[in-house]
C-alpha cells in the first residue's frame, strides 16, 4: 500500500526550493508549503501557519545574525518552540559562516576599545583579494532578551579601517532600552551591521582591520561578542601568484568555532552542515555540539548554469530523507532521528 508523504513547510530561498519542488508533482509525493520567512515578523507568521496546517517537517535553510545569544534561546527560537511543541520535525541549515566568525569576551581597554584574543589585540584582520567586492561585517553581543526588540543599555560601535588606520566604514547606532522607541540612528537590539560596498583589493600584509569601541553600559566577565564577515563574492579561485586555491575574503583572526546562529542553535532543531570549508560549526554558547548532522558537500547545478552549494543544500537533502522516513513511520520524532544519526556515526 502506498503512503502519502507528509506536508513539509519550506522556509527557504526560492532558488533552493527548485532543488526539491519537482518531487511534489505526484499524488503520493509530499505537499509543499513555500512560506515567506524573510525577517523575524514573517518568520513568526510562517511558523504559525505551518503549525496551523499541521506540517510534519519544517525546513529552514537560513539563519539570523541576531535575535539570540547563540544558546538556543531568544525571540527567534521562541517561534521554533511553537513548532517543536506541536511535534514538527525542524531541519535547519547550520549556516555558511565557517571561518568567517570571531567569538570572544568583551574586554574593554582604558581607551574604550575592545581587546581581542588575537595576534593584534586591538583589531581583527580580514583580507580582500577582489576589487569592488561587497563585504558585510556584523557585530552582535549577548544582551538579547526573550522578547523581540526588548532593548539594551550596552552599546558597542563597529569601525573598519585600512592598514594605515583610515576609517573605511563604521556603524554607530545608539542602543536604547526601557519604554523609549528607537528613533533615527537608534536601535533596541545589541547589533551593529556595516556593508562595505565596492571594497578595494589589498595585498598581503595590508589587510583591513575591524575595531569595536564600548560607548555605554557596563561589561563584565559574562559578556561576549561575535563578529561575522560575509563577502558577496566568496567562491574559491586559483591565486595566480602562488598557484594555490584561495578565497576572495578571509577573516585572519577567525575563531573557527562558535559559528552557529539562531535558529540552528535551538536544542530541538536538527542542524545540518556539510564537509565544505564554509559550513558553520559549534559548539553553542551553552556548550552543545552543533551541527547535529554533517553530510558530504554536494553542490547543485541547474540547467540554466546556476549553482548552489553549502549547508542549505545539505539541509534540503536531509529533510527529503526525513520526509520519506516520516511517511513510513508516522510517529518518527526528533529523538528517534538523533538516535538514528548516532548509530550511523558509530557504525561508520
């Protein structure tokens, strides 16, 4: 007897939806709900709709740079709580922040600048080998609350300089709290985000520098910050000078760990990564191992010439596997999946 595959809510970019949407053309195939989850508000609405439609599996092939303190809690993960409480299997991409993240304590020097645990304690270095590249630098610190836009009294500024100390970009929003609404140049979130458009290439030894300055609030031993450097052009290339494979942008002082963003850090989520260099790894801020599943890197090539790669593909593949398993075993839950994955790991 044929089983009908379960409805699956896909909270993912439309390009990635093309990877698996063709499977829904048969009566016995899965029913897909393609939902717009672009931003926290639409994300919450999409999750609520998926719960109302009694979806069996949610695939979210993205992460949020803010909204939580990387410990599985926060406003973003509160929406995930609703889905997992309803028995929905949630599959999430681990993210593609591998090697692009610095994690560390907020240690403020006498000059007000944060000291990093890096070769140059006053700055984090990143290279750029392509002219007119666009690089986004995002700074967050662990003062998010469970409610969205709850406010914070701790204020950090983000500055990017060239090797000579000239400022090439800065984000200096004023963090506010209490009943005060955020006005122009203000925010209620512990985040600064800077987009550096048309960034010139620089030779080795002349890397750009990221600096962070404390403007308000008292920072103590439990305060931590995270810096993410995300280039628009990130495909590896062969360096003509050395003949070796290189990347357009590299964060030279990356932590190589603690790279999992919400909601992939949620304890009830199956976070899926791959074996590529860019796939993000944990642990979470509270010490849990992430991702939960690692697949072999598998790029997807379309007939039109486009190509996708990264943990988003891996998560889509794994969600497809779970859809088939769920059709055969309707009582399948996240505990079963974790136990199955552990057995596969041991047997391998």
